[in-house]
């Protein structure tokens, strides 16, 4: 149930540590291409397989989260207050 890894996906993290130079980013044609699956949320979900399982087993089953698609927008975990704590 892994999410499809879109080589054209572009993502910028919503938050970052105070000691970091800035938010994580993934962009096509860079060293971070296809690496938009960094740890997010309270349990620090990582990787396309874990995002796909979380989508299938939790988000698609919870009415308030069913409109979120983690496979096309993994950053949605940080963009939705209910999702942050899963």
C-alpha cells in the first residue's frame, strides 16, 4: 500500500527546528527529488509505505480526515490540526 512516488512532487515543510537553516524541501532535479516522505506528525511518519498505510488504515476511515490524501500531499499531516496528533 505504498504511495506512488511522483518524481515531480515539490514540497516545503510547514515547520522546522530552530537550529536548522530552514524548512526541508524536495524538488525535482535536485538531490532531494522523490524524498518528500520525511517524518511528520506526533509519530513522525516516514516513507511512502508508512504514509500509504496511514492513509488506508486511518485517514480513509475517519470521517473528518477522509478528504485528505497523504499520498498526494504528505504535508497535510502538518496542515490539519486533527492529523498532527495521529
